[in-house]
C-alpha cells in the first residue's frame, strides 16, 4: 500500500518553517538536506525534519498540507512541540 507524507522542515528550533507533501519522505528529506531542490528551503537553509504525518490517500495528504499552510505560525509551532518538543531531526529515525 502506498503511503504519503505531510512534513514540516525547520531551519532551527522556532526558526523558518516549510510544509510539503511527498510519497517518499526519506528521499525528499535527503533532497532538502543536501540542497538539491532549488527554491525556498535552499534559500533559507531549511533542512531539519521536525514533524510528519502519514496518509494512505494522496487527496487527504494534499488537503492536510494546504490546511497546515493556512495555519497561524503559533499553531504550527504548537503542533511540532506536542510531537517533538526538542525539535530533534527526525530524518535519522525514518531511515529504517
């Protein structure tokens, strides 16, 4: 069964945030970490995977991504703090 991920990257604790959706969280996180993707994350050095959610329906994942993007920053920070209070880099935990 295919899985989809909505994820949040941060430049540092309480730093600049980026929200994305992907079907391969390890690959996509690696691309962000290595600066392989031109754009916002590369420009602002946003590399740390601090939060993610798993979905089996791509439409639900995209809907969640769009909803999170509209949230106030304080709500996003609270969401991260609830699941990852130390803002640890979750990349290493998803390598399997």
